């Protein structure tokens, strides 16, 4: 297994924990490369003919494929192994973080109390939106916001190595690939753009926030999230890496920043973990927060708004049903121009591009004010 980038908050692992992580990594490789690809021939040989018999036609969409394929034993086996991988990954990550939670909280406290670069502002009264509290997102118990002790950082300590393991290292040593891809998109499409104030919404532990400190070294960078434990971890991680970022606990739907505070607003895999209603509200808040000529760009998982055959669309929708990501599929189906235009952005200024170059072609969505 390739090794993640080091920083002061990354939990150390002993021999047995490293062996378990290696196992989970190899298990995912096996499921991804050897088991899951077998679903397509099974679909063509067994499921498609059954749908043709039952409906008298080919499936029209991913829902019809799902309704039929879920009774097929090969798909049940493949889907169960994918789910098992997710559960194992969480279980390994949790056991590592829980064993060290006091030591990690202490380290974060030290880095916060002696900070020279990164700041943290928490709001214990901030309500957690229901789309976060109603599910354990991607099977992460308590999602990103649950505090298990005073000064807790375990959600961050689970999420950080978990992303590395889930992506099998493909997001880069610091899991920053999508941030780099959004930056690359900006540099290509807005050459010469030098934002003075940048906001990253839904920053979690700051994986994608950090690259902005290098890409725009003169900018003042803010990053918000609703989860306190991920923010404590994020601040300490950024501090240990010498990055100046102002973290605060805020809801992207209604922040306390003044109108026109930012000339660049970004997010990375935030939108698909919110809701249909929240997406509209977040776009309205982005419009309020941007200065004239400012740019908002939300990066998210690829293939949104791309036409695909019903089987391919079904394979991309697994997380909606089996990985605690209920909004994933709805976002696929949404007309993303509507939230931007209702927020006040001119139709011709809306950006929707499925080819922001990174480990995969990420989607970027947003608008210029
Ligand atoms: C997939 S994580 C984001 C990962 C992160 N951007 C990165 O670069 O790795 C989604 C994050 O969005 C946060 N979030 C969800 N809804 C939010 C909202 N309305 N306002 C602020 N943060 C939110 C969650 O707490 C979570 O930390």
C-alpha cells in the first residue's frame, strides 16, 4: 500500500493496525478489479433478458436496472463485498482513532494554543443540518460532526486516513487531488485571476483547502464546516504543515461573513452530501458572499449531468442506496442551472464542466457574479 503524506495529526499505527489496513486495501483492490467488473456480463446475460421479458422492452433508466439486478446472486455478492469493504474501512479507522483519541486531542490543543498560522473559531450552538444528522454519511458513525469527548478530533482522525484508503492513494499523498483540479481549471479558464479572499465551504479536515495556500499565496483563506471535530483536526493539521487558513464552524447555507466578502468561493465534494433544498440555499449564499466579478466553483464527483446508458448509470448510483449518501443520485438528475440562476447568476455566466483534470475528470459547477 502506498504511504500517505505525513503531518502531526495523522494517527500513528502499530504493526497489527498497519497489517489490517493493508488487508482492507488489498480487499478493495480485489473487489474493484476482480469482482465488480463481472457484473456487466451478468447484466447482459441474465438481467437484461429478464427485464425484456418482464417489461417487453429494454430498461429505460438506472432505477429499472436496479429493481431487477438486485435479485441476481452475482450482483448481491459483488454489492455485499463492496459494502463489507466500506464497513471494514470504517471499523479499522475507528479502532485506530478511538485508541488514540486523548493523545490526538492533546496534540490538536497544543497546535491550537501555540498557533502561528492557522486559526479556529467554533460555534457550539450551530445546529447540524438534517441531511447530515439523519444518516451516517458513507457509513461513518456520527458523520463529521459528532463530538465524543472534550476537544474531540476523532471524526477527523477517521476521515483523513479513510479517504486515503478509500481512494487507494489516487487522490495524492494529502488527498488533495480535487483541490488541485479546481485550481488547474481556474488557472486555465481564468488566466491572471488573483483572488484576494477565498472561501472553502465544507472543508472537513482541509484536504483540498491547503493547495489554495500555494496556488494563491497572497490570498486570505477561510474554510468552513458544520463539524467541530473535523475542524479541530483541520486547524491542527494545517498548523503543523505551516499553512495560514482561518477555519470556522459555520453552515454554508447561512454564514456570518459580510456581503461581497470573497472573490473566490470553492467547495470539494460538499454538494452531493447536502440536499436538493440546501443546494439552492448554498448557491444563494454564494451569490451574496461574492464580490462583483467573483467566481464560485463547486467540485464534485464526476459524471454528474452526463448521459449514460442505464447500466452504467446504475453502477454510478451505488452510494445512494448502499453507502449512506442519499442525495448522490438526485444530484445526478438535477438541472444545475436552476439553482445558479435562481440565486441571481446570469445564465451565460453559469459553469458546468465535467472535465476538471485530476485523478479522474471531476465535475466543476458554479458561476461568475
Ligand atoms: C466530503 S466532506 C468534504 C471534504 C473536503 N472538502 C475535502 O477537501 O476533503 C463534506 C463536508 O461538508 C460538510 N458539510 C455538509 N453540509 C455542510 C453545510 N451546510 N455547511 C458546511 N459544511 C457542510 C460536512 O461536515 C463534511 O465535513
